[in-house]
C-alpha cells in the first residue's frame, strides 16, 4: 500500500463541544513491522472520549489535529513484517491500550501495533463486538480482579446506566453476585431492574447508605464499584460491610475523592488500561468476554446506533446528554 493513500478519520483542532469534531482525509501508511491495517466496521463510544475532547481527561490532547477513539471492531486487511498472530480477513477488536490522541480509531481504516488488537469472538457481529470490550473488561477487572467479588456478595454499582454500569450488572450476575444499581433519577429505574439489578437506588431522592443497609439486612454491601469519585466516595464506603472493598475506576466528579472513615475497609483504584497493556491481562479479559458472549450471559446493551462517521457529533451529543442506557455505537 502506498504511503500516499488516505482514509477518512475524525479529528479535532480545539477543545470544546461535539461541534469541534470533523471528518477529514488523513494519510494512511502501509503497516510496518509488528503492525496491522484494520478496516473499521463499528465504533463503541466511551465517556473518556468526551472528557478528552473537552480537556478534562487525565492526559491532554495534542492540538491541532488530535485523533479520538478507543474502541472499534473491524477486519484485518493487511499485516506488516513479522506479524504471525493475524492474517488478512481476521475479525478483531481494539484493546483500548493506547494513546487515542495519536492512534484514535474513529476512522474508516487504522494502522495499529498488533498488541493493540485482540481477536473478535467467533460469530459476534461488529456492532455487538464494538460495544463489548472496554465495558466488560473494565467490569470484570474492577469487580473480580480488584474487588474480589464472589458469588453471594452484594455489590453497589454507581453510574449503572452507562456502558460499564450495565456490563457490571451482567458481570455480577454471571458470577452469582447481587448487583445494587444507583442512578440519579427515577427515569432509568425500570430499565435497570429489567437488566437484572436486584435493587435500584435513586441518589437524588433516596439515602444511599440507608437503602443499601435496608436491602442487605443491615450488614452493608461487600463491594462498591464507583465511576464518580469526589466527596461522594466517602459516603459510598459507608454503605459497605466491615472488611468490604471500594473500587474507584472513574472520576466523573473531578474533585478529590474523600476516603471513607468506616474501618476496616479496603480502597482500590482500578485502571483498565494498565491491565490490558499486558498480554496476560488481554488473555484473561478475552477469555471472560468471549465465553460470556457465546453463552449469552453477557449481552451488551446498545442504547442507539448511528450510521456513518458523519454522525459522530450526534453520537457525542447523546453521550453528553446522559439520557441513554448502555453503549452508543457508530457503524462506519
């Protein structure tokens, strides 16, 4: 493939709202040693991409001309020298273990290091696959590997209507735990119950600690899985049983997270990117996700699907609205 070829990709040249995103022609080189060229079929959107676009992510965008996007499903079109794990025609997922300002996958075609992709589970279509990897790997890593969640445990899941939140409900159910979901208002209660939450707490009108203790017979939950952080993290810890574990994996509240004062208690920070940067981490995640998609115990909740990169601003507006339940997908 000539280095003079181009592909369509989403870029932004300044920080701001969805309107700063634009679809442009960018150079597309042939894959080099250890690289694969992937034709993108579908994208899964994540809150991290909104934070990055607005300048509130944990690392800054390099402007102008920043790329964007962690999660894609596609097909290998070409492999570079030394690549033996993949061949043209192989269906793959991106592993979300890269700097998306440089390697962002909002594009028709991307060249990536082979360590940035994983095999797509057999028989899983592109939109389903694009909605799976990051949500379920974060849920599994945070709940099971960091939180030590076991069958029979109660777990409080904050931000439960998000892609990771709905994946966490399914992950808890798959291992036999009891998910308690939180959401800000009443509008999403019914949908979360339909998805398998044993109880739903609306934090705008109900007392989190009181409701968790009421549902658990006064004992408290064993694990909390929190996307928010901030001062409310301390209150979440107060809803746990003695010796429980509070796992913080997100920072939707940018204020410092307050540590709970009820001891004994374990507080863990979970960074999914650190786990999937290792071959062993990717192997464990792929095994859990693949088996769950095959047996139907994991089925990503897709809030809405948009067709074409030209709809990326509409997809970001929906993400910012917070009115959706589950993942937002863009078919390329």
